[in-house]
C-alpha cells in the first residue's frame, strides 16, 4: 500500500514557481536548460498554461542530488 501512495505522490503536474522551489535556479536558467535538454521539456495544458510532469521533476531532483554527493 505504501508503494501505491508513493506513486500517487509522483503523479500530476507542477507549474514553474513550484518547479523552482524544488530546483533552485533562476527562471531564465530553467528555460535555457529546457531548451538545451538539461531539464525536462514542458507540457502545454492549455493555451496559456505550461507545466512539467511531477515525476520528471522528482527524477531530476534526485539526479542533481546524487551528482552533488559524488563531488
């Protein structure tokens, strides 16, 4: 049951301000990283609504955290 709850926590979308609370970079650095492929690509939820898959941001956060620990 705990596994299902963990998977449910990873489902959904995050808006830019929510992403930047997890990955502490500037907006311009974030958009540049999305453009170069360093960060996940956004998903358009509507004509004026852009978000990122929560699971992609969690994976990125874990990856960046692991990279820091290796240095």
